[in-house]
C-alpha cells in the first residue's frame, strides 16, 4: 500500500542516515582528539580508571622532581665529606711529620690550623637550597613513591637520609636518666696515680747447691743456680739480673728476701712466671705473694702485673642513643662526650679519649682498647710529671645534644711531644668518621638514583597503559571514516529515492 501521509521508506532511510552520521561524527572525533574515550560519556568506567592513573602519573612526575632535588643535595654533602676526608688526611701527614722532634713544629701547627679552618669552611658551605646534610643530626626524608592500595588509599613512601655531622661542636651534656652503670671504673679505683704495679716473690725452704730457679718476666727468662745461698741473696741476685736487662718500665728490688718486681708500663700488662727445681737435694720453694698460689718444688705458676693506667670499662649490652652523655673526672676537671645517632660504645670511648687529650693535662695520656669479649675500655695513665695522683671517676646521663663528628679537631696541637702523640691516634678517628660519612652519602645517592630511574620507567609504563585504554586506533579509525563516508553518500541517495515515492502516486490520477 502506498501513502502520501506516511512514507516508511523515507523513515527507514532517515534513521539509517542518522546512525551513519552519528558513527561518522564519533570517528571524526577520535581522529581529531586521538582518543577513543575522550569524555566520561564515551565509556564511564574506562574514563574513570584512566583519570585515576593520569593523576598518579602527575604525582610521579612530582616525585621525580623531589628525587632529583634530593640527589643533588646528597651529591653536595658527599663531595663535601670527601673533601673533608682529604683535608683530614693532609692533617695526618703533618701530624706524622711532627712525631720527629728535630722539625719546626710551630710551622706545622700553622699548616694544621689552616687546614682545620678550611674544613670548617667546607662544612659551613655544603648546602643545597639551604639544606646542609653534614651539620646536625636530624634525618631528612625524601619523597620516593606514592603507593595506591586496592581500596584506593594512597600513602607516601620516603627514603630517609641520615645527616652526618662533621662539625667540631662539643655538644651539650644532659641531665636525664643516669647511665653511670654503663661506664664503670675498673677495680673501683678512685685515683689515677703514677705509682707502678707490683708482683712480690718470696724464696723459702732450704736451697742446696745446684738447686735452680727461673723467673720469666715479660717473656724474658732469668735463671739462678744456688750455691747454698740465703733467700735474701737469691732475691738480690734476681733483682740485679732483672734490672740489668734494661726492660722499659720494669725494675726489681730486694727487701729482706722478698723480690718486688715493679712495672710502670702505661698500657701494657706483663706476665711473671716462676719455677724452682731442687736438683741439688734441697727443699727450694718460690711463692708469689700477690696473684698466684704458693708453689712447691719442681712446680711453676704465673700471674700478671697489670698496666699502670686505670680503666673505664663500657657495657657490652647497653644501647647507645643519641644524646647519651658520658663524663670522666680527672683531678678537679671533667671531660665529656655526647653520642650521636647510630653510635656505639666504641665511639663513646674514642670521644672521651679525644676530650681528655684535647685538655692537654700534663702527664696524662689515654688509649682505647677492646677486650676478647668485645667490650671497649678507655685507659687513662698518669706518669706523674704533673701530679703524682689525680682523682678519677666516671658517670653518664641521657638527654644531651650530640657532639660533632670532628669534635676535638680544634684542639689538635703538635707543638709538644704529648700533643703530637695524642693527635696521631685522634686524627685516625676523625678520618674514619669522614670516610663513613662519605660512604653513607654515596649509598644514599645511589639508592635515590635507582629509585628515580624506576619512577621514570614506572611513569612510562603507566602512560602506555592509559594509552591502551583511551587512545584511538588511527589505522582503524581511518578505514572506518572512509567506509562511513561511502555509507553516508549511499544513505543520501536512498533517502532521495524514498522521498520521490509520493511523487509517483500523482501519476495514478492523470
């Protein structure tokens, strides 16, 4: 049936053309924007995901900038720490040269002062955008990542860079919790005196001709063959033989048949061993009064004469926290060191050594040793040239402000023998701290560079993922455009034909 009121063919052709035009418009939009999902109405779910990922990409670009800034700041600190280490090494060279007495120590001290001032200049100038990582102890956090959980929550991750304080500040001793139990004076000594330590040996029994005795002192054997002598003669003979050896810091004396061996060696104990042999038929006997049990014929024993220096022994189990201060009192003055972050009892012992050495107490020298069990000990000796005996004690308190890593550098003085000797050991501690600081910054900088590289690769991967979701396939869009253009032309022709159908009805009425 034909109708001039309802042209179904034209209606179908019109709908077909509308669909073609709609698809053509969408294809043209894809070509012009380059995206298959340009707005939320194109595909709401995909568009939402892409926008979240785009925000993450934007965030990672900011993280990359943060990492680059952090790497630059650490690079400045690392270069400064390496420079300080080199300057400290030069100072060591001057100190080594000053060990020889036949040199101009005053000029060497002038050079050391110049190098020391240059170190201070480097430490003060080692900042990037106002951040100086070789002064102070506070850690610095550098933004390294944004971590998105499955529930959508985002948390920031940081790379923590520890400051490496290379200043010469003395720190501030605290008044917090007592730490006295962590640093105790050995044998409850109350004074550090120049008096040597002794071993007393007595000779008893009947000594027949050809009875023999041997004393081993500091690894040297001293022999005696009896000729029926009295015990006093035997003690006197041994005293003379020991003194004739000329061993440093070692002397012997005889008092009524008691042989007293005295050692004034500051930081070295020595072993005394004895044995008797009654080969001549006597009942010879040797007894070491202070240290060993009595010995009978044909037997031997030994003991140790302790070092002259008094000892402060540090705990092997207590932790060292930033701000923990330890104090040593010698005579009427006290000397302290306040630990920094990550330090150990070794650092405390060496810091106290520097503090005492820096004071230049006449006749007082120090050393730091480690026991077989791992504990650290500060040894303080007094040779008596200043005072024969000085009060001696130690204590500790938490809650202070840490001493600088190069604490004591300002006090290095090689113009005297004692100063040159103390400087030689202390400069090693400072060089070690400079090396540790540079190494720590190098590790941190490497880590940041790795993270920055990863962030760049991650950003590229996320961009590629976003593109795969929302970018248009241009080859496909181009082919579709040509097809739709042809379809549009055909639809136009079909609609034109359909619109002519009512005209044909007029021929029926002619």
